C-alpha cells in the first residue's frame, strides 16, 4: 500500500524525464512545448495531467465534453498542474456497428499506451457512454498512474404528449406497440423526437449509469457526482473539482493499485445489484477486476446477489429515471441504505474512506431510493444460471421479467444468426407460441462478432398482436441495460466456438429454473455428443486488421471478454480483504 503521507518532489515526477533533465531530447521537448505557446513556467516542476477525452461529433452522450474539458483544465491550472488534452477513440453506443463492445479493448489499449508513451504524471478520464467507462478504467488501471474519472452524467428525462420517456426502455416498449398496431407512425415519430433531449448518456439505469455508479463505488471518481444530470451546473463544478483533485493525487501518489481491492470490487458489485443495474456490468467488472489481479467471477456475483436487495426504483426494473435518483439523494444515499453490506473502510480518490464520503447522506424521496425494509426486490437482482446449455454460466435479470417465466419449459425456436432472425421472426407461418423459447445462435464475442446487444430478442409480431409482451429468450449475446424481459444472456461458451447453444434445434425442450439457477436442454449426454461430433466450425469473421487480433485473443463472457495478453496475474490479498471464490 502506498504511503500517501509522503509527498513527491518535482524531480520525482514522471514528466521530469521529458522536461526536467538537461540533454538534447529534453531540449526538443521544451522547444516544442514553447512552439505551442507555453512558457517554461507553465509546466516546469508541475504535474503533467493527461486528460483522456472521448468527445466526438458522433457521440451524443459526450457532446458536452468539449466544454467540460475546459472546466477540467481550469481546475488543473488552479491547482498548479499542467493539463494536456489527449483525444481517444469515442465509443458511440447509438452509432458504432456491429457494437461498441468490439472496440472496448481497443480503447483500453489506447488509453494505456497514451499514458505510457507521453509525459503523464496523472490522468483524468472523461467518459460515460456504456463501454467507454470500463475501457478507460481498464487502460488506466493497467498503467497505474494517479487517476480520476469524470462521468458524463445522464441526459434529461424524455417527454412525449405529457408522458415521461426513458432511454431505450420506452424505445422497446413503443416499438412493440407500433408492431402490434396499437400506435401510429405519427405517434412513433413523436417518441423519436422527444426521447433524447439533452447532452448526456441514457437516463434509465442502463449500462452507462450502472458503470459510472460502479466507478464511484470503487472510489475512482469524486463522491456523490456519478449521477448528476449532464446539463446541471453542478456537473461543470464537478469537472473543475476533479481537475483540482488529480493534481493533489499526483503529489500524494494515489494510484489505482492503492485504491482498487477485492473489497472495493465487492462494493461495486453490491452497488450494481442494489441499483438493479445492467447485466453488462458483469462482463465489465470481471474484466476490470482481472486487470487489477483479482479473480472476480460469475459465482461471486451470484453469491452477493442472494443477499443484496434492490433499493433503486429505476427503469427498466422500476418506475423512475436518473434525474429523480440524483435529486432523491443519489448514490451516496443508496449506499447509506446498504449499510453493513458494504466495506466502508475502502479508500477513495477523495482521500477519505467510503464511509467518510457517504456519512450524513439522506434520502429525499423514499419511493425512488428504498430502505432495506421496503426493498423493491428483497434479493436476486441478478441470477447466474448453469446447466448443460450453459456449463460456464449465463445471466438473467429476474426483476425485469414476468415472474411467471422464472420457472418455464418450452419448445425451442432456433435462429442460426441475427440475419436469420430478422428475416423470419415476423413470418406469420413461424411455428411459435407464447410458451416457445426463442434461441439466437452465433451472437457472442466471436460469433457476432463483438457480442452485440441483441439479447432482447423481438417477440414475433403475431404474438404481440395477441397481447404477449414477454417470453423466454436465450442467446450468447448481451442486452442493453435499458432493456427488459425474460432474456437469458452471455451463454458460455458461445455457440460460435462449439458451445452447447450451437447444438440446439427447433423443437428441443428447454427448461429455465431461476430459483435453482438452472438452464438445461432436455437432451441426453449421448445425443449432445452426437450433435457435437457433427457440428462444423464456421469461418473466421475477420481476415485483416484489428478484427484478426480480436478473434485470436478475446476471452469468453464469463472471463470478461478481455484480451488474454492484457490481464494480469493474480494479486495477493491484503490483510483483511475478503476471499473471492
């Protein structure tokens, strides 16, 4: 553990190698800095702070970062640092195909290499849109310089004809109603025009809000700020305060390795579960933890889920949106309600313990942030399933599904890939009923490729017209955190590499048993072995570029979908840290 009572000297700064020595190379660094209009007094003996900014013209979630980066710089200047903005790849969830998940590890690599190759003493990470947050933290954790995260913040709530709209969740809802013939094209246009009306990421408890909350629970951003709506003036204040704080963190040498522990990852998992957060957090937190040397796994998520209540009444599992959550007291208030389920002794970027940060936080709207006695769901905000269909695990979000489907058996209706599903799902002759189990193959990390958010498989149109709004759906894909329904996700190993999901055929009986954490296809071992022997591996998805590297090194969902050459060896646990099984 780093001794934060000892302060670095200017000559101890990493940037001293670039700016402080008297040689020919340093002459070049100083002269080129002068070329940009800076005087030596602007940077000499001061921490150089890299600002990793994921702004771009095609990322609406980060459209305000052009202004926020100036506010971060202001804080760095005021604290006696030298800010250097470094644009990084912008993972724009609404636009990037086939999925931003394909590029999460590329941004993580870029972040790590930017910090390694330039004169950075510390860094400010600017992100929020789904995969951006874990990517930035993964890269920064691997480099292990003093780091603080600036979350993008949620957008304002949507509005259509006086109805409050939530990102994603109401998209799927009204799309189903349009396909069922219950709303008009004019209605649908109204939803389109009113659902996203300010900068910021999704304002439901989707992946973006889930992951920024997890980062605050990990102690990697200023306490109380992960859920500020992006247009709120306090968001700009947070950016400046983060800039000020990172300079002090450099002098104190507060690095990710001195903050991130097995216990802090448990805190993050508990917090995500209490929020009924996105199932994507499972993949991302496993990847982040393993970058730090902690073997977080699916069993740990399931173990913690059994004793963690869902306290946040937020869509898609609940009623409210992120604006309501922040003004009801925000994440600090929710963590106070979790009480002894958290390890509040963990250190944070604020220079205080988690317990000190949340002390005195209050709930101002008790229906938005529930007490443990009035929990939305007493436990099992997430469930990890195993069985002969998912020997390495799968996940489901019970609060977001119709309860009747938690124990269910039905006939499989199988689609070999996304294009097959898109072509046939609304065919009136499709042999499907409300009890059927829709199965999508080849949608995992390698099969899609990139494990897109295809897991909320559409309900066939003929069933929508009959009033069906949920049915059991299974895939090796992910699901947007804004989605809902009886969707089994992350089936591992994936079908593309020959996992059991690849062997399922139309008419096979599939049984889901959430209480007993089972997912099985009713086939004998002999039948499965026969089908496996006949299975043929599909051709590679890429023949050149980054995709070839991706396919060669990507791990399965249960291991976090990180590259095998980027995960670190297992760290020894500090005294008092919990074991992770």
